[in-house]
């Protein structure tokens, strides 16, 4: 879609700027989700996509947050929104925004979603513990009902929000984060983007689907993607070669209009 080209070019510039910084500090990110699908299926963006999804292993992600905090969460003309001090309450992941058009609200500017990847325990019970602790952390951080996890979980989350005092939520945040990240101390067989849109049951996958990473063309540049990208995409999307219905091939936001007008 030609009208998206200005926004997509800007997103690539943002990726390159971030990579210069992460390379300087020995950190690694890679394309995931719809961006990995775009790299594989289209050699760049999915034609109607209007943002970028990347991921980092939890250790690198935490280092990135600490480094950017020392810079007042600014990276040149980009602004970082840390997990526990978001500019806009969203999922417990990192967001890197273009400062351009920020006066109109951060929701009206280009952004990169940065997903931390965590180790997953063996056994259904410990996995349930990890999943529940991540959900409680989500609630405790944003004081908003959980999205994309089903009607029952959303209803329960609304009740918890009504009856829980804020100081208790602060305590929950500290405890639950220790729990759901505790399996990063060893190289687990499986990994997960705990706050990915697909949900815990789908996002859990063998570590070998991601690592070792490999390079892939993307919008005229080269970026890292999951090493076994076929199995990775199959896990998330099933028949990922099949395009969605035509009515769904549209941008999710209107921000591209501002970037188009300024090409």
C-alpha cells in the first residue's frame, strides 16, 4: 500500500538507529511476530503493516532498559517507554517511539514494540504458576483489565481491580516478576514471549525455534530473525503463507497519514 511507504521507511530508520545503539553495547534484537512474517513472506513489511515487532532475550532487554534510563529514555529523536513507567498504558513490553508528532500524543507517532523473551519451566503446574504470575503482574502494573486472554480472565481481572488496594498491587509487581522471570537463570528447553498477543499457550515454543538467530532481508536492509523461522511462524500463525481476507488487509492505525503527507 503506497500510502504506508513513508511510515515504513521511518520505522526502518528507527530500527537502524536502535541497532547502532544495541551493537555498541553488545545487545541483540531480532524481528518477531508480524515483522518476522513480513521478512519471510514479503522480504520486508507486510504491505498493510504499520508498526514493527522485535524481541530480545530477557537479560538483554533489562540491560537495554537500564542503559536508556541513564539517557533519560531518549535515543536521539526516539523516546523509550519503559515497562514500569509507560508513556501510554499498554502491555508489559518496551515501546520505542518517534518523537515526531509526539505533541499530538504518543499514540499518533511511529513505534517499535520490544518483547522480552523468558525461559519456560517444564511441567504443567510450574507453567501455570508462570502464566498466572505474568497475568497478575500485568494487572498490577497497569490497573487495567487483561486484554486478549479470553472473556473469563478479563471478567476476573475486573473483579480483582475493584477489590485490591494500590499498595498491594505494588507488592504483587515485585513478587510476580521474580516468579515469572526465575527460569531465566538456566537455559530452558522452551521459551516464551509472555505478553505476546497470541497468548501463553501459543507463544510457548522450543528455544530451538528462535536460536541461533539468522539474518534475513527486510525492506532493503538485513536484520536478525528466528533461526527456524518456518516452525516459528507455523507455531504462531498456522498456515502463514495464506493471506488474510482482503477486508483485513488494512493498517490498524491512522498514523501513516501524517508520514505520507510529509514524504
